[in-house]
């Protein structure tokens, strides 16, 4: 007979109770087995509290970065959809390429974290324009302050729509009217508190789209041998290399998915440094509170900048604080020499090679768990790069 069995029933029950209590203490409050409690929508006050309380002071970057410079970023979407499954939380950086990932993955909440306050203002501008625009035609009309072309239909491709808008002239009166509607939507409609400086920054961003139309592009490009950066139109008409377009303007259905998330205040733009002390840590605590995980973290090529000093260690410490699971995935951009295409590369099986000399960047998927587990404190990992490309110039984003 065991020593446990020899004890009186009351004593055995007491011991078992203590063991059960001890086991309960081993279960952390952030256990992923708990039911996710992310809200179906955020009210305006909560949304703005997240924006203001989670954000850090404004930082700087060398370009405006109003549109992406990553031409092949859609190529990972089919694999992401298969590997990630039902997405919990999405983290990203930069302008509207995030919308394409978000519309494809349909996360239950998304945070866009960028060091520039201008990027937060850009996303607030997009939020207002998308909410005010029930259709893609109306959105593009407001974005570029141009009249809706005749003979467009809800079934038009993104290419057909943007080609039609290219033939229309920008309208100064429409710009003034649209800008006033954007300000009113954000300030009176949502109750967001925007400073005079914020409104000036938003005006600067909106004027860039008004002035350039569908030909707007990433703002930096110089030197002999530089490829022109892709235009908004080229980005919106790109595909996944298999002929499928995932852009947020590719179809009315995709656009409505994005619009629904914006209307429910579930795309939250933050000002924050990836290596900073507040933004990512605040997101981590919020997701922990709601028993949610980071399904996807789109970092673009920000990590390459962090490796110029010791900021990479602080970033990876922040990543370690995020609630993740075995499916959590980084989306990373790897750039070859600045402004120049990859040379002598062939497309993977099933992918159609990009037109011209080749893309200036590649998009990579990496499990977040490998970084969290395998990067010891103080050991400097190498920046992400595709096979056969041991280094990268960090001059893009």
C-alpha cells in the first residue's frame, strides 16, 4: 500500500487540493488555451485611447513613404493563408500595403506601428476616405480628387478603374470639399482630437495624392542604375505571381472586407519604434489581456536599420513579449543593392517572373518562434535574407 493510500481520506483530499492549486499557479494569465476575447468592434473612445496611449513620440525617416516600394509582396499570401489559418492579430508597418495583407488574412484586430507620426496620419486619412466611400470608384474619386469616370462598373478590375481615373483631371474644388469631409469624419464623426500640426501633416499627405494621382510613388530615387519605384497603379495591379490579384482594390468584395474592418475601428495606427519601450509592449499587453496571439507581423525591412546599432536586441526583446504560437509568422522584405533588381534569378516553380530586369526586393516568411527561442541574449543574429544573398543594403523600406 502506498503512503498516500495509507493516509486518512480527509488528509488525502487536502494533499490533492494543494497539488491542484500548485498546478493552477503554473498556468499563466496569458495561456493560449483561454478563449480569445477580442471585441468585434472598438468604440471611438477606445480606438483613440489605444492610438494615443500606445504611441511613442514622433520619429523620423528619410522619405515620406506614402506608398510601398515592394512590388512582389503579394507572392506570400497563398502560403500565409494556408499556414496561418484563422488570423488573430496582425502587426504591420508602413503605408497601405498592409491593407492587402489585412484583407486577405481577415485578422480580428490589426495594429500598424511606424516610427513616423505622418504614417499614423496617412492611415487616419485612409480610414476616413474608406468609410466615406461605399465603392472602389468613390474611394478613388476621393483619394485623387477626380470625378468618377463614365462607364465604370462594380465588376471592373483594379487596372481598368485606375486606367480610367488616369484620364480624369484633378479638381481643386473637389479636393477642398473632400479634405473638409475627411477632417469632419475624424473630428466630429469619431471625436478624435487632432492638433493643428496633425491637420497640416494630413493636408501634406492628401495633397501628394491629389497632385500625382495614380502615378504617385515612393519618394526616394536617385543615382545611376536606380530602377523607378512602382506607382500606386502598378502596386494595385500586381499579383501573386500566379495571376491572382490580392490588392485591396482588386475586387469589390476585397474592398468591402477592408471597409468593414475600418468601420469597426479594428485597424489601429500607432506611432512607435520597433525597438522602443512602449508601442509593441503595449500591444503585447492588450493582446495578452484578450488571450489573443500575433498571427502575422509584417516588418518590411525595418530590421536592417536596427542592425546599424544595438537596437536589434531591444526589438527582439519586444518581440519576445508578444503573445505568439507555433504558427505566428514574420513577413520580411529583403532588398538587394538599393534601387537595383536582383540579377540572374529565376522564379520559383509556379511563379511567373516579374516583368523587366527583376524585382528590387523579395518577400520572405519566417516563423516568429524560431527567433524567440533561438536568439540568446547578446548574440547578434544575421538580418533575414534569401538563400544566395548573404547581405543587404538597408536603404529601402
